[in-house]
């Protein structure tokens, strides 16, 4: 099971609130062998009310990026079809529903993942 630092989730929540009513998006890095996510990787993104996108050519090609994160400012933390397309490229993908303050994680196939919170 993947693990994520509690402090990291708090930072993601704060950032998402700061971007509200726009979507906030970033990438997640960490230690693949330990299945640990402990780093936020910021890339230039374009943020809007119903989308956040990034320039694909700015994403490093090495394997330092393990996952993605983005907020849904309104509505539930369900992946859209565009989300599912993005998820295919990364192992762990988080969506935060700001209205419900619910984090959900998905694998490459859009299947929900259980992620362990660690201190
Ligand atoms: Zn989405």
C-alpha cells in the first residue's frame, strides 16, 4: 500500500483552498521502493474553474514523478474522463473534493486505491 505524509496532505489542502475557486494541480514525488509519497513537485500549470492542465513538455521524463494531485473546487472527488486519461501515466492519483474535504486516490486504471497516512 502507498503511504503519504500527513503534512503533505495538509499542504495540498491549503494550496487547494488558496486556489479556490480554481482547480489546483501538482505532481507528487517520493521513494518508489518504499512506496512513500513525501514531496510536492510543482510544474507550471494553467488553472481554471473546471480544469487544470500543464505543459506536457515540462514534465521531467525521469521517474521522479510518482503521482498527481488535483482539487475539485466543487463537486465530489470523482475522476472525469480527462482525469482518467492523465491517471494512466502515473501510479497514484489524488483528487480532493474541497466541498466535502474528501481525498480519494486512484491507480492507473481509475480504480480507487487505499493509501496509508503516516506522520
Ligand atoms: Zn478532476
